[in-house]
């Protein structure tokens, strides 16, 4: 049988593999299920309801319980009722196993809180698939809870500081409140999609309908994690927790990464998209290439997002200043040009301020937190660079980024490290 996860058949599960508790009064069933699951998971077994409750209370806590319905003394229904009464165990997913092929029995189990129902005799492939799916749901929920707690803690800290600093500024206070309200709405929407389906399903054999559901989950997860990233990165930037990671790199690899990343989204909107490096540009540099990539990705993402038709381009070249060109610290210019909706002049001066959106209705239609440009500006400042924006004749916007790097000998072996 092909393994559903990373371990190969015959290998022991990893030390951090999920713990699965199997509860059945039939020794043969316990043995068969344990043998089936043990290559991939840490398996515990219990031959009665009371013994199952004892094992659940011992660390590490199981992440999934396979529970037989018909057992002498305390049956499966009584066990799950006890689990749901205890705040420490009520979130553990339970899959009922039973030889009864009864709709009423299945409905009762689901009403008691079971997440799935499998009838005996068990089919190994189905059992493994459903175990893998429910464990994926469980771990995704736990991860989301951790992200949510961290997000709420950071947002609360920032809210308190802003309240102290901006009490006299009514407009800033309103902007902060609107930001928090929008964030609550934006986070809940993709979270519902994540809790309903799971990205882990994409790695398994699915029919067309199942794959469609899994892809919907992936899209929701991407949207949620982008927003979480924005808020956490903004909190880090605002509290001066960011640091530079300076190393040799090849400029061409950074621009190629941007080209690969946005070629498909641009093509999906039928936009012309091009990245060009001027021939006279030094391309073997010393600097924070990861930070540069993040900055360009944010600006290009905005350009593609708010350009309904036409073109988006990225042009790179040296800053035409004699003093800078002669120094070892070479200044490069990154022009991100689009033919999009443009930025009204009355909003241009505030585009790089946090919690500022040129048009709230546009942001809601296209998604996002309104923090992207503020984060990019903070990262550019960390690189000792500058960012400006100006309208383009005929419509659109030009974002110009100028950043200093240390020039290295072309073809240096250390580049790209």
C-alpha cells in the first residue's frame, strides 16, 4: 500500500507525527488498525471507554480518535459525550467506527460531535484517506488559532500605543478604527473557507469535485496568510524590529523571480508585462536581496491588481548621478510603471502612510489590508533608499525606487549566496 504521507512503508513515524488513539473492544480490530496507521502516525490503543479517557488525559494529547460505537460498559456514544464535556478534549476530532449500517445511528453520532462515520468492515484506503483529511483539518485549525491569537495580541498592543499617541488627532483615530474593522472582516472570510476544506487534500488522489473544493481552500488560505503577513510585518516595521541580511547576490535572479511570479497574473488579465535591466547596470551586488524582492513584489502586485487593461513594466538601471556612479556604493533605480487607474493628486502625499487607502471601495473590490505601500516604504527606508510616485501621461502611475548597494566584481562566485 502506498503511504499517504512522507514516510516510506516500513519506516517509523516522525517524532512530531500526529498521535492517533484507536478505541475498540475487539483485539483483532485494534491490531489491524494499529498496523495500518503505525507507519505514518504515533498510535495508541484502548480496549474500553474508560481506558480511552485515561489515555486522552495523558500527554501527548491525541489529535484524532477512532472510536468504536458498540463496546460493553461504556459505549462510544458515552465516551464522546465525556470528551465534549471537557474543555481540554472537546476539540479533538472523533471518527466513529461501527458495524451498524444505520442512518439513525450515524445521525446520532454526528449530533454528539463526531466528524466522520466509517462502517465495518474497514477498507484501508478509505480509512487512511479520512484519517489524513481529519488530521489536516485539525492541524489547520490549531495553526489558525495560533495565528489569530498572535494577531490579536499584536493588534491590541498597536491599538493601545496609537490611542495614547493620537488622542488629539480625530482623523487618525477614525482611520485606525476602520483598519481594525476591515481586518476583522477580511480575516474571517477566508478563514471560513479554510475551515471548510483543506489544502492537504491537493496532495491526495481526488475526483474533480473534490479537487475543486481543495482548490477553493487553497485560494482562501493564500488570501488569509497574505493579510496575516501584512499585519505582522507592519507591526515589526513599526516597532523597529526589522534587520538587514546582507549578502552577495545577482540582480538578474531577483528580477527573473519577479518576472516569473507576475507573468501569469498579468496574462490572466491580458496585460502586457515586461522586466528589463539596462545594459550598463551592475548586476553583481552586495545587499539584502530578499528585502529587495519583497519590496518589488508589493509594488508590482499593486500595479497588476489596479491595472484593468494595458501594461505593467519593471525597468532597472543605475541612478544617473556622477557622484554616486563613481562610488563603490552604487545606486540603482527601479521603475514600476502601469497604465492602471492612477492615484488622485489629493491622495498622493498620503499613499505611504499606514492605514491609508486612496479609495476604500477599490480596496474592498480587489482585496488587501491597505498596508502594502506603508510596509514597502518602511522596508525601503531600512535599505536607506527612497520611493516616490508620479502620474504617467495618458493614465497610470510610476513608482520609482532608488536604493544603494555595494558593487562587486562581475561574475563573482559569491553572487547569489
